[in-house]
């Protein structure tokens, strides 16, 4: 379905109605269903787009790094231009948080450019010059996680095929305590065991490489630098669970990692690590890449499966869980990129190595991204148990321009914001959970003094509102009402009963939404109300923004 | 005799849980919502409609099951030991917030609330005491769509419950409606977001009937008319218990498809044999339901002896129609099944209907003739309704539960008792069964059970006809059509637990399901029933075996395809001798009051003509639709017309070979208008050639001057033909040989 839609869009620039009807006949699907799918994903244009389709990322890190200024600069530069010449919109996180702000121009993503560089480039394109290519990062960092130092012989797969110790593999993963590193934290060994024990001969392994949460770019880094560990993890999962087909679901904004992965997959088929007979053994495993039609909600595992099935990416009611009824109703092990990577590392390096990696008795290494108001934003491979202090000040070079730390989000919008004094916390799932937040995907977004935390909360809630699939009432309507209420607050307009209203809304969304997206929307504002109450009160009671960010209009 | 313990039965395991501290036992796979309903616990919902698959999107039905988040009860299956709380303060508060969210964007009163007062969002909001929502309204309007001539669309009132979408796709298979867009901008759309009037919508109205709000309402340009009577307002209808949960929009669109009728004592509501298309619901009063025609078969009697025999048709009671191979009880059905919640005792075919009873469902759903006469006993108020209204009523589970309860109370016993094998059931066991049986609905063509599949239930047919067929080499063999009062599925429960035949709904079918556990219990408690059922099973298997053998022995394809080998008896004419003098036809007419049951035409094979006379077909279409089940098969494949035939003529119309005649005769019957008095009337009964059973020889055979007409047993006759290389055979066996 998506390949067909993309082909039409490539040819026409959008999806003309008559083409949808033609596709309906070809695929033998009702046109209503095709339209339902096409209209769900913002990538697909249902009307002819402008010659220059510009979308500026407006979420969290980009918001901190001048996205609004960039958008205004572009709009000023093209003031009065005809509608079919240029359209400037906002976009949800494009996955370039380490080089924010990011801007999307006709299918190409540029980041780390100053406003005047972008407007210059757009003027050129408007005048008919081709858009410049995006420079690529060719650095080859040495990563402790990689037992192969860059070039893999898929030792882990070979060893498992020789020993056939599938139960031992599950036991090792269980003993390591490895939990899903995409955010939900389900024990990996147990997940593989469920799929292994699920009845049926058709099973699937799915790798979730759809990281779309603002601040989260570590999977992109992993896929670019150690793709062989991701692939090996998927093959191992296939052998352990009895699945013979793997699908790597990657967000469409990740062109470069996709190419790198595809190259490695091709190499695997050449050396026999993939195919109907792996390294001459009777076991087989096939792996293909599925390009996501786009959207944060696609990262929700059941919504992701719906997308692969060619439907609207709406989360399913659970149970049944994917381990029992996943892709096409079959048992499916679905893990995050980093989980497959770390699983490979544990199985190749050995359990003892893994346990020795962390600090203060914690096992393992973690890939984290630090972005926002820091000197050296980037992705770092760090030991578990390291303090957020060390992450922000040692790895990321401290607060930008000699500023002071105001607060930080340990895992993008869904973790909410913690105050500066909580940087003493170690990178430890339990410790951060006890503090009312979460390590999650390790997307650390830093806010310096001078930021308005109510504005940051509104920005985060707005992201969730934009990315809600709209399937269930609490998330679809609640997110919008929350954005409206918070917008009023940033304008100093608050009704006396608002706090109670908002508390009731939090409760309804948390308890009754279908998926994690709706259940977590309240986190940014709830955390700001808890840790930065004076900033909120200044707006709602004294009609002041201490940071001077709000009340501009 | 095999012991019942050897029986293998497949059944659904039961799950125990508590709902609001009340323990309940339900089959695995039941949703929390349905489990709660079985305890009469009503969980509010907006997106869940009982005739559609649940989607769990409105989240109104969330309940606390002691987990991190609440569960949507409409879609969450029960788990053993689950402790469900349906209405804690916290749960109620969440529901209230959800309603406030919906009402903030809802144009109150919406079109539905304004016209019929039944907007579900506004009703739930009012029930929760919400005067105004605390949330800000939608900033940008969503608009209206007035392009359809039949249905008005107000997107402002849409709550995206997906009920219309499921109605359009799951129920009607039209696939016009779908969601469009994402998040807060999501909405419903027709085809690729076309105006409704320009889309491929066929205006079936399912979306409108499904819609809980004013998003899809009736434009009042279409109406379905049903004769004169007292018109009913939507409010009046909805105030009636049965209609309280039916969509007001639907009722207002169909306001003329249901009429209120008043009957004085003695007034006739409907007559047996009449054609109709409506069902009646008794709002108040009592009525008698009975068969007015005389009981009896049409038989032929010799009036005088001598050279010119004068034969006379007469009515004779069932005892004279007994066949040798059948036991005393085989066709002594104590109850006649009719199209009402009660069955009629054979001995005195009259019963009483009361307020709350629905009758005429078969006529209404399947257009079969009325099965019985209904006469008001007291002053009666009844609602007469067309199929669309009845259909919507029956989709409502609450109404169905009531029908089911009524059935359990009134008809289950007589239906079981009318099956001779079950006559030994004790009242306490029937009492025990009452709560266990379930009423199931099937659409035409739907497979109820499939040959070779695991059996889990036994069925009694309440409405419609079920085709029972077996797959054999060379095609399917129809064992029969089971109508109201019939049953099926017992053999497989007794045997290997595997279905021995396939049962398919011929039309709108409702059947009572008795699960294997209860059936098993019944056989254990009443070993005699088990013995008889096993005996019947053995006989049937033997017969099938014989038939299959026959099929293999006689490779005469054209005969197989014509079903002649399935015939028990054939009238054949030797064309080399026949002079086409038509004496046989005349003799037949003389024998049956001038109405011939024989047409001298039909299939030819070699030098023989197989004359048109009941062949007891493989696929006896005549049986489909008989409103009282009087044309049927007993224990053999022969077709008999029982004496309670009401003379509606449907079987005669159905017979593709014209082998059933409607036989008129004079009779004195009770005057329906003046009870107590008798009047002379001409009534009809269905007849088929009965081989002049009461004569020495069939009249046609007797009358043939050229010895060309013979009655033969086709199996023996054709087997002989084949064996001897189609050599002409002298047919000197007595004509009766084919008649068993």
C-alpha cells in the first residue's frame, strides 16, 4: 500500500483522486480505506503542494535551538510570495536533535544551519537552483558495545547455530536483566520466551527503529555505526523464537541509516548470515527494511504493526499482546534498535562483561543523547549508573554560553521535566522512576536558566497533540483541550477551577487512553506544576512570564 | 450399548470472576461488558453497539480491574480471578471527564436530540449531572454535509465512535464510510472524502441507525408505509418498553412501518395460510391462536362397487396414515409448531397469546404464509410491524434477551416434548435447561455447523429453515429441511463429537442452542433418550451406507443427477406399449375428486418415461417454508404431508416438478365471526401421489389398458437394467413393491 502511494506521489507530487480510485481497483480495496490510510500520514499530500514545501521542526530541542526564529525568518524572506511557490509549516521532530534546528525542504532534511543560510538556500531553490546535498558524518567512533570493532563475522549467530542452546540464550538474557530500551522496559528474555512458546509456525521479529520522540536520536547513531549488532540481534531473536522473517521498521526521515543497514543486510546475504540456510545450517532467516509512512504514534508497537499491515497506524486494544498475536495475527517479538544491539553484545561479549560495565553495581552500557542548551550536544555511550551531572557537564560540555542549568528532561517530553538539583540522580531505571520520572530512551534535553518551563510544557503537550492518532476520546480530545488551556495560561488567562479541571483531565487521560501516548500526555505539565510551581503561578496569578518568553503578542 | 462416558465433547471452558464483588461464571472469551450484563450491571458506553464488533474507542465503558490503567470492558475478555469494579468514584469521575470532553465539542441539543430526544452523549451527560462542560469548545467548525437526499450529516456532532463505519462495512458491506485524517483533525468521510450525495453511498440508512448522536440523521423524505391504523409518534413508540433502546432516528424514518392496531374480542388478527409480511407485538390484551381447518389427510374411498368404481376423497385422521415401519410414537407429534412463542397441542390446537408476545416472525422475516389464525380474546392493542422494524428490534440484545426468556418460558418445553425421543424428560430437567439454552440468529446462507468439524451443541429450530446435507462422492445429498419445531446436531454429540452433516441456514434462521455440557447431562440422567438417539443414529448411518453403495453400483449419471435413485418409488410408463391414451391421468383424476395428481410427462430413460409424481427428492424444496412443518420427512427419506396441513399452497408452489396438488374439499368449520356456530366452507389441503395406498393398486396402473404403467422400486429396477445391459425386463413384480 505505502509503496504504491509513494510511487503515485513521486509521479504527481501528490495523490490525485483518480489515482486513488485506480489504486482501489488494483488493490481490490475500497477507496474509503485507501483514503483513510493516505489521509492519516502527513507525508502524503492529498492536494498539490507548493513548489517549495518547507517544514520546520518545532519540538523541544529545536524549539530550544531557535526553530521559531528560523520559521519566522523564512516567512519574512518570502512574504508576499504566491501560495503555490512556497508553503512554510511546522513539522514534528525530524530526528536531528543533536544538530538542531532541523528543517525539511521537499523531502530533504537540513540541520545545524543558521537562519540566513536556510533562507539563502531557499531563495536559490526558488530561483531554480538545485537544493544542495546534505553533508554526511563519516566519523568512526570506537564503541565498547561492539565486540567486532566495526566488521562483524556474526560470531554470536554461528555459535548459537552450533550449540543450539536456545533456552540457554533466553536464560542469559534473563540473567542479564536486560529490559526493552525503547521506553516501556519489558524484560527481553521473557519476551523472546513468550514468542518461542507461542503456538504456530509463522512468527515474526520486528525491530522498532521508528524513534520519533523529541530528543531521541540514539537509535540513529547505533544504526549508522554498529548496524551489524542490530541485525545480529534480530537473527538471534529469530533463531531463539523460531521466527523466519524479520522486519526492520525505520522512520522515513532516516535515509542514511537505512542505506547503511541495507548495505549490511546485503553483506549478510553474501556471507550467509541471512537467507534460507544460515552458515550452511538448516535454520533460515530473512530480513527486510520497512520504511515508516511517518508519525510518532507508529513507534507504539501495535500501531507499528498496523502500519506494516498497510492500515492507519492506530494502537490496538491490548491484550492480546504482540508476543501472542502480533503482525498479521502471528506471534511477534518486537524490540527497539538498542535492545537488539545490547542483546547481541551480551551474547557475544558474555554475561560477565555486561555486568561489569555499569557503575555502582549496575550492569551495562547505555546510549544517550544530550541535546538542548548544552555546549556539545551529541550521542554518548555511557555506563549505567553515571549521574546526569556527568552527562550534562562532562560529556555534553556543560550549559551553553556559560549559562546555568534550570531543568532537564531525562527522556524527552514523556519523562516530564526535573529541576537542576536532580542532576545528582544516577542513570538508573529504578532511581529515576522513584523520583517520578523515567530513564526511558535516554533522550536528555537540557533547559538553561532563562527558559520558561510553562512554555516548554506547552511545547511538549503540543507535540503529543499533533501526534495523537485520534482513535480514542481521552487522547484525541484531551490533548487538544490541554493545549488550549495551557495556551491560555501562557497568556495569563486562568480560571479559578482550572487546576482541578486539569487534574481530572490528567486522571482521565492516564487511566483510560488506549496506549502509552495518551497515558503520558500530562507528564510535561504535571512535572512543571510539581517542580516549577512559581513559574506557572507567575503566569496565572500575576500575568508575568519570568523568562520573558510568553506575552509577546 | 456404548456408555455415555465414551462420548467426546468439545466445549468452551468457563471462567470465574467477580464484578462489583458479585461472582459470575461465563464462557472464556466473553467480554467484561457482556459478563456484567449477565448480572444486570449496566456499564455506560457510546461506541459499543451490540451488533458490531467492539473497538473500544470511546472509553466510556472503562472499569477498574486492579491494573495500572483501566480496561475498556466492551473489548477486554474476562480472565480467571479478575476483580472488576464498574462504578467506583474514580471510574465515574473518569467517565464524567470523558463526557465533558465530548460535550465541549458537541452542539447541544444536536439534531437527534432536537427531533427525537435520544442523543446518547447528551443523555449520558444529563445522567452524570453535567450542566456545562469545563473545557473550551472546538476552535474551528467542522461543518455539515447536506448533499444526500436521505441523510443529513452534521460533522459537529460526530464523536468518532466508529459505529457508522462498522455499520457500513461490517453490517452492510458497503465500505463507503471510513475515518479520515489524524488526531484532533480526524473525522468520518465518504469514499475519498466526497460529499455523501456524490459518494458511492446507497442510502441504506445503516449509518444513521447506528449513529448515537445528531451526526447522521434522517432527512424525512423517505417513508415506508404500512396500511392505515393509528399512527404512532416517535415519543409514543420509545415510551414502549420494547422500543426504548431503538434509535429514534430510525423510528422517525420508519414511523409508518409500525402501526398500532386495536382489536375487539372475537376480531380476527390474521388467518392461517394468508400471505403477509408483518409481525405482531401484543401491547395489551389476550388473543387465541389456533388452527381452524380440520385435522386429517385427504384419502380416497371407494363409494360403490361394480364396474364403474366411484372414488371419493375424504378426510381421515392421522392414525390411518401410519406406516408400517414407524413405531407408535414416530409421528405422533404432540405439538404443532407455529409462528408464535407457543406451540399448539395436537389434540386441541389452540393456545393463548398475551401481552409481551411477538408472533408472525416467520411471515415477517421470511415471507412465509401465516401458520395459524389469531383472534382477539379480550380488547387487544397490538403493534404490527414490517421487517425493517423487527430487524432493528432483534438487533437489540435487551429485546432479544426478552424474546429468549419468553421462549424459554413458553416454547422450550413443548418443542422438546414434541420430539418423541425427548418425551421422557422430567419437568425439573427442563427447568434446569431453561437458563442454559441460548438463542442464535443466522442469515441466509450462513453455515451453522459443518460436516467434519468438532461438535459442541445441539440445536432446536425456532424460526426459518435449515438445510441438512451430507457430502458424498458425486455431490451433496440433502437429508432434509428442518423448520420450526425440528432439531439437529444430536448425532454428532453422541458419536465421535464430529459433525456428520452440514447445516446451512436457508433463510433467516433462529435456533436454540443447547451446549454439549447440558446435552451430555441430559443423556446421563435419561439413559433411555441416549439409547433411542443412538438407535436412530445407527439406522441413519446404515441408510447412508446403503445409499452410498447404491451410488457406487449404478453409474447412471443422468439418473443420479435427477435424483431418481433417491426416489423410493417411481411411476414409469413403458413407451413401447403406451399409446398416449391418457387413461392413467383420467383414472387418477377420477380417484381424487377430479384433480389429477399425475402428469404424463417427465424424464425419459431408454424406453421408459418417468411420470410426474412425487419422487421424494434428494433436495425436497417443497419442505422449505411450510409454516406449520406439516410437510416433512420422518425417519426415512420419504416425504409425508401431515394432517395439520393448513392448505396454504406454498409446498405446491415450491415443488419444481409440479408433483404436489392443492386438493379442495367441502368441510364444516367453526365460524370465526360467530364462535360456536359451524359453517360450510371449501378448504384445501396439499396432496401428493400416495400410491392410492388405500386401494389394492394405484388407480393409474389399474386403469392402463396396455399394461404400460408400472410402479417400481427404482433401486431394484435400475440395478437390474444395468446388470442386464439395459435389456428390457418384464416388470411383473406387484406394483406395491416400490411403496415399501
